[in-house]
């Protein structure tokens, strides 16, 4: 009997890629994707631990499955990803109906765990919980810990991807920055870069199957260093090799750390034809005292200087950022310094988060989470309003211009109509520019996966609106 699976994913792009790779590995092993969770024999939650809300969401979802084995004793429920690594046996304690827990550094154990369950423990009354997690990074030898976080990059079934014209490609694993608020170095382990030859071969294979755009992923992607090069081959050199692949149209890379953003990387973005002028560089705060507490190891002035250099070298670059409001001890004056940085930065958009204390981090150990929640909420809304003003002004500068847009498919409204059977030859489509701006326009569904030229007629805070034009004079 063919077993079916369903993966529920929360969190960052790294988690989305992990889910895609797990799905490919399961499909290759003979499993079949289920259209929805309640119809799956195997339910996997790929989880995030960056904020408490993400963990609470998973525990709630697990709670709703508490009695599923009463009716389906052969069902398998698993928790994978960062929350699995961080919470470990706490998950079994809170949700004893969970069958397996696998951290992101042990995803390679998933197939063997499922095989053991199906052969030796086919029903819930026969099972013993299975857990595979990496070593605790707070103790032990570095090489032993590093080896326990095994890179996971199985072959993916490119032809079954929902959007074969776009793909994420992991170029490195883990993080060595140890920002005081962040669990990622503990959940994903030490930095490990993939060999450049492997990355180039993967991207070439994707392009051969119709991929036009790749996004290179790393927790600190601009810290990439080819392990075979003795430090002489970094992200700029990798971008140059990928840029030469015949058929590639766009190359993005996320997420960058400000402290590692070099002039040579800026020049690569400027000079390489297919490297998109889109740079995500989290600032987190505009206050030097907060940055020091966060262990970011740069000042607000240094971040502003980096922005100035980017504007000089790549004037058309769209820069985006992350900010945390209400971090431990943040005063109103220090929050206003962050507001000033958002105005100065003229970011295309920013992802703004209320501080969420995470057990096991230095911030939780050293500082009280002393900013009241209502204050965090107010600061979040105020900063978002400022960013919205900046984003709207930035988007309005595109009105009257022509941009090249990679069509990604129907808009949300059109998707609902298609689902209701109200399909028309011309529908509302959506796509993205090379600098990652969302564009909405009308056209046939057959344009999906193509790069077309659109003239922008109007703009909102998050979206550009336009119509297709001939390729001549596209911006």
C-alpha cells in the first residue's frame, strides 16, 4: 500500500526549502503527497523556534491531532526542524501522541525512522517514540558538534515543483554570529559552506529543467566560503560562476549580515548581469546600546555607512531589513533611534518583530524581558507605519516606468475565482521585478513562468499595478 504524507511548514525560507527536499526524498522513496492534512497517513510539522508564537502554533496544531490515532492507529505524526532541536523531549511530554522528533541537522534520518515504524511498529500501541537531534552546541568538541549537524541536500524532483521556474538553493548551513536573542546557532549548528562545484552543478541542473531564477540561502549568506578554496573563494566569486550559466536570468541571495557586507560583493551586484539588485540586510535596531546587547558587533553609524556605500555603488538596489522592537531595556529614546534609521535607510520594506524571549539564549540569561507587551505592540505599529510611508514613496517612483516581471501566477483574488470555477481567458496575474517588488496586471495564465515587460500605472505600499507592454525600452 502506498502511504501518503503531508508537511505543514512554518518559519523562514530555509524551512520552506527543507520541506521541499523532504517531500522530494519521500516521493523518491515511494510515498505520495496528500492534498490535505486530514487525508495523510504521515503528518510532519516543519517548525520554527525564532519566536514563541511559532512554537505555540505548532503545539496547538498537535493538540488538534490528539485523538487521530483512535480512528487511524497507523497514522504517524512527526515534528521536524528547529523546534524539534530546541524542545526535544518536551514535545513528547506535551504531545505524547507524537511519534518522531527530528532536528534540522538530522533530517537524513527521516526515511529510516519511517521505515522502522512501518515494519516494526505499524500501530500506535506498538510504538516507542523516536528522536534524532544534533549535539548541544554549548559543550563538547567543535568538530564533533559540527559532524552532528549533517548537511541535508538530497536530490529534488525538479519536475514536480509547483514553480519550476524558481528555486531556492542552500549554499551554507548554520550560523556562528551568536546574536544574543537568537536560537538559530543552536538549532542549526556551526557554519558549513557547500563546495562551489556542487552548488554550480545544482543550479545548472535546475536551469536545464526550466528554472529562470534562483535564490541562494544561508543564515549569513555573505559569509559563504568554499571549503576547498582555503578562504580565497567567497560569495562574489560564486555569483560570478553562477552568472555564467547559460539560461539563468536572476540570482538572489539572502540573508546578509551587515558586518560581512564587503565592497567586492557590492561590485558583484553592480557588474554581474543576472545578479538581482536586491539586498536583505537586517539592522535589528538603530540604537548602539541595543545593538551591543544584541551582540550584533556593529554600530548604527557603521550600518548607515554601509547603506551609503551601497547607494554609491548600486544606486538602483532595493534594500530590505529586519527590526526588533521592545528588546530588553529598550527606552523610548532608543526606539526613536530605530525610527530614524528606518527613515534614513529608505528600505523597500522591513520585517518588524516584537521581541520574544527565547530560552537558552544569552539575552534570556542576562537581561529581563522588561518592556511591557502593550509598549512593544505600540512601537511595532508605529515603526510599521513609518516603514509604510517609506515603502509607498519608493513604489510611487516606479509609476510611469517599465519593468521586467517574472510572472508567478494568478493573484490571490484570481486564485479564489479559479477555485470557484470562474476562470476567464484573461485574469489578474502577479509577478516580481528583479528588485523583488510585487507587480499585479491582467493577462492569460499561460504567461506564468515568463519574464514580461509591464508599465506601472499606480502603486500602493506593497504592490505595483500595471499592464503588459512591448519589450522595447523596458527598465
